[in-house]
């Protein structure tokens, strides 16, 4: 082990190492937010965090609260609630472009493009403070006990270094910070205390969805969402506008620009937006020394730090490691195992639309989950595949939503032609479906496979000329069988609820909203990238706190677990500050 | 700028796609060729090029035949014209009133109210069916 200073003095008390901010003068395109305590030029901070989405925000808030000097570099900007289109009549039109979750469709300079010609799923994300949760549906679905033990229980994937029970105290704390709304007592989970805010109304669509499941004796539960039903931690109460997936114009959907950053900034953390990191630098001893980043005017800057935490998501984090090649790390930083970028899991997804006779006001929000079902979540080998899926019931949106889902036109027949889609048939379709539809979204567990991976594209670059990621991803046989089984059951439930028309979109392409597994955690440096605390095996002062570190994907939306894991790792870093080595 | 001729061609095509039928007005009857057209094309700049291309190909042709030709030879252009037309149509207050769509309005719930699924025993049945998770193996 190279000789190294330790960080015994790191984050002592509240005496932060201050900066004067002069470094940023003239760089008008970057927005630096910090409580009024200016810092010194080019100062080395205790912790540098890349990415201000949920995982980076958890780390920034808690590290700054413990007295660490923290700088966060985020390529996107601080969100402006008034820019969200939800209150405007053109909402549906712009949700198919400017607010589409696929960065390749949005085509904005703050996003990086992604080469997807060899991927069955398009990855979805958003660049900005709050990260991809700016557009998320806020379904709050922590991983279940079996998700941490797929190898022991089902002989697939890998067991996690910790259990559901180990993570539970962190989850409880995160739920209080996030302001989750929900109903306690869900029999799909071990007993769990109450949520900080009461459940949101499940609406007529929620009742319709639940009725079908009740007829079949199947599990359902009122949706648990990262959307408070009463004002909470800077958030307003949800008013059910239903435009959650294009940004909440009411400031009611829980995103870290509202729930975390005001606290972190008050604690002295510095948030630099419009700052795209292109490389993590290392010294001759193999320690990370800081990051090189480019502001929105194309000017290059350097930020030095004792510890670096990557929170750039399951694609951005391996991209950055692969970009950070050096003599010492020719295959990319922290890539001794060769696993950086590999085992990408994005959750195969299908949707079932059920149309009903009754008026269900199915444009009403929230566009979180109104009810969910975990009836077929656990493995049953008789089904011919392992693991399972979560179903979440959504409203169907406005009149353009009669044929579209989350900005993509998918609910049209295979043989869609002019006569079928237009003319009198348009009126009939809208009359039949609009306000009368429930969409079940089926999120299937993705098993880790090394062939599904993120690499650097040799040609495509972002707006700063930095190589863009390329995705190589194929639906596995297990995923295909899993989705076929679930779609068949979901159609049964939809029909049991009395649907007069059903449509299925199988293995939908624009559904890579969960980006996991590309820098997996584990005990051995030969078979994992980071240890159970998120620390890179090969670089003792480099950490990964986002979903890249997940050994398996679960079959539920991952943000609750991503944030809980980030808090667990942050607490460990704080507790171990005296033994933390630095360059 | 969309000129008068382009507007006229657009309206004729829009009426093929969205005719007066099933108790609903035709696209041209709710002003889809008015300022809303310019507004949509500025909001969705990406649609402008295929829209203009499609309108140019359709100019002077019988509208139904023009739509069929576009569908065969330039479905992207027809898609753009169709999205502009339907986007404008469903933004029209008259159309919204007819289909019963108030827009994505506020309608807060009452968090203090006991949900009906609790009051009527629906949720109790789910609980009574018992736990369905597999616990962490010892
Ligand atoms: C449309 C959509 C719907 C979703 N719905 C749900 C849901 O209902 N429930 C759920 O649990 N999850 C949902 N998710 C997933 C959820 O958004 C993510 O799990 C979560 O945001 C992950 O947090 P993160 O901090 O790890 O990454 P992100 O939120 O992706 O944040 C990463 C940040 O890093 C920044 N970054 C990346 N590279 C660089 C760089 N080189 N330099 C500087 N900054 C960089 C990015 O700009 C971004 O802001 C959804 C996602 C999408 C896109
Ligand atoms: S439903 Fe609630 S969270 Fe969603 S956009 Fe409306 S107010 Fe915001």
C-alpha cells in the first residue's frame, strides 16, 4: 500500500475549510450555490461528489452536516419549477420532445447522447440538480428481502454483502427526509412502521385496478410514492395534477433540489452546476486527486479533493471511470476486475392498457403509482423462469395519451394505418379510451450478465467533445419468459376488472429508467469494483454511491434502495474518517 | 413563417385526419390553422422540417389522395402533420369541453379522510390473505 496521509482532521466539528469563490469569477455559465462563506481558489476539499441526483444529494447533505467540506459538480442546472409544462395546455405535446425521458430525443446540450443501436432498451435519465428524479414517477418501492439473496434463494445473480434488515434503518431515515406517502401494513414486505405522510388518493383508476386483483384473490396495495400528501420538508402537498413525469410544477414531487440541497447548502456544501466532469485524476501512488471539469462555456477547471464519490448513475459513472485512463490504470480507473461497465441492468418492461366502460377520470394524478401488485414477485420455478416483477397502475394521461405512454406512441395496433389511426376512428378511439383507461406497467427483474454493458463510443461525443457512452444490451431469455408470463396474468386481472378493450406493449424500448449494476460491489477485487461500503478496491479514496454498485437489480423501482445504500455508505465514511487514506 | 397557401393545405389535410364525425367538429372548425399552428411549430421546432416537407408535397393535390401518398412515401411527414393537427385540436377549449377534459387541473385530495378501501374492508381482505414475501434466509 502506498504511503498516504490519513484524513484524521477531515470534517472536524463545524470549522469548515473555507473558499473565497474567486475561481468562479468570469465563468458566468456556472452557477455556484453555497451559504455565504466564500472559499479559497483551488483549495482541496474533503469530499468531491460527481452528480447531484438522489445518491449524490444524500451524500452531500449528510457529509456536510458532519462537518466535511463538500463540493458537488453537476453537469445540469438547478431546476426551475416554472419551466415545467404541466400547467400549460401544450403539456402533452412537449412531453413527447423537450421533456421526453430519453436524452437522445430531448437532444439538449446539458445531456450527453448515448449510442443505443445495439441495445434492446433505451436508457432514460435527466441532467440537473435532482438528477433523473426530475422526471421520475416517484414510485417508492424498496427492495424486498429476497432481492438481497438471489444466489442463496434462486441460484442466480449474487447475494449482496448486506441484507434487507441491515438496510432498513437507513431506509426509515431516508423515507423521513423524502416525505414518502403510503399506507403501512403491506403484506408483500416484512412489517414496516408508518410513513411520514398519509397515502395519496388511489383515484377511480386505482379502484378499478384493485377490483380485478381482488376478484382473483391477488395482492394489491395502495401506491407508496415519493410524493407527500401534506406539506413536508420544503415540499408542497400533491394536488394531483398528474404531470409528475415532466417535472412537478407544484413542487410536490420529492426531488433533492427541494428536500436535500437547501440543507446541504446551509451546512456549507458547494454546488457547482453546468460543470461536466471529464476525468478523475490520480497521482503516482494510485490515489485519486480530483476531477477535471468543463463549464458551459467550454472552460476547463480542476477541483482537488481528499475523497471522491461518483454518483453519476449506472451509465455516467462507468463512463467516467472508462474516460479516466492513465498509465497506472490503462483499462480505466478502478477497473482491475474488468467489470467496470459490465452487468448493466435496466429492468425489462411491458405495459398493459385496459379500457373500461366507466368514466375513470384517467388523466388525474398522481402519475406515481396508484396501486401496485407484488403477487408474482417471488420465484416459482414451475413458471419456467426465475425471479419476478412489480406491477404499478398508472393513469393514462390526456387525449394524446390514448395512443401513447410516457411520451412514446405505443398503443397503436401493429398494422396501424391511416384509416385506423385517423378520421372517424380517431374520434372513436379517444371517446372509448380517453378518461376510461388504466395502464399497468410491469417492471421485471433483470439478471446480471457481463455481455450487457456500457462502453465508450469511438465516434459519438457530448457537446464538450467528450466520448459518449454506448450500450450493448439484449433481453435475456429469462426476461422474455418473465414478461410473457406477467403480461398474461396482467391481462387476466384487467379482464377480471371488466375491461372492454386491452392493448399490450411488449418489451417497450424507451424504458431504461433504472440504471444498475455496472460497478458491482462485492468482497473480492477480482470479481467486483467496489467493496460493501462503496469504496473502489483499486483506489482507496474513490467511492461509488449510485446504483452502479448494485449486485442485482430487484424487480422494483430502485430509488428508495439507491438512496438508502447511499446513506449507509455515507455514514460509514463519516464513522471511518480517521482511517480514511487520501493522496 | 407559415404562409397562407401552406395554411390552406394544412387545413385540408387536417380535415381528412380529423373530420367532423361522431359528434365532434372537424379540425378546421376549431381553428387549428390559426395562431396555435405557429405556436406549436415554435414549441416543437423538431416537427417544422417534416411538416413543411409534407405540406409542400401535398400542395395542390386532392387532400385524401395527398394523405394516402404521404402515408406511403413519407410517413414521417404525415406523422408530423398529424401530431401538429391533433395537438392543436385537443388544445382547443371547445374540443376539451366536448370530450370532458378540463386539462391537467389541480384537484387536491383530503389526507385526513379515511380511504374508501379501508372503510369498505377491501384492503383488509388483502391483509387477511397473509404475507407473500420470502424472508431473508438464515
Ligand atoms: C422517466 C423516469 C422515471 C423514473 N421513475 C422512477 C420511479 O417511479 N421510482 C424509482 O424508484 N425510480 C424511478 N426512476 C429512476 C430514478 O430516477 C433513479 O433511480 C435515480 O434518479 C438515480 O439516482 P442517482 O443519483 O444514482 O442518478 P441520477 O439521478 O441519474 O443523477 C446522476 C446525476 O449525475 C450527473 N452527471 C452524470 N455524469 C456527469 C459528469 N460527467 N459530470 C457532472 N455531472 C454528471 C447527471 O447530470 C445527473 O444529474 C425513473 C427514472 C426516469 C428517467
Ligand atoms: S400529481 Fe402531485 S406530484 Fe404529480 S405533478 Fe401533480 S402535484 Fe406534482
